[in-house]
């Protein structure tokens, strides 16, 4: 982690850009916006980073697991079709 300092003019422009994005429904932090701008500039210059490794915990599907609830059905993974489609052994 490193710290960068920007002048007042560019800090004001950064705040304005974040406000604009937020009003359009794209809430983003300064840190995330700067990271996105750097990645976009790298791509535009043909210098894509080859080692981009994302943590599985950053994946939306992984985050969604926090919202999973317990149904209390012990063999749910085996009976999912039967329960969803009321097959009762039929296809």
C-alpha cells in the first residue's frame, strides 16, 4: 500500500467525478475509482497486467453465500429436482 498526494484542483475533480458516478447509481470509493482508471489506462496502452489475481472472496457469487439460509432438509442436494419440479421419481 502506498500513499499518493494530489493537488487541490485534481482532488476537486476526483470528488466531482465520484459524485457524478454516484448520482448515476455507480457508488465507488476513491481508491476503487483510481484503481479502475489505472487498469483502463493500462489496457488502452496495450499494457494489460497478466497477473491479475482476484480473490474468490471478491466474487459476487461468493459474497451471496452470506445470504443463504438453512431450509432444514437433510438430503436437499439429492432431492432438489423432486422438490423444485415435484417429479416424485418421474422425468
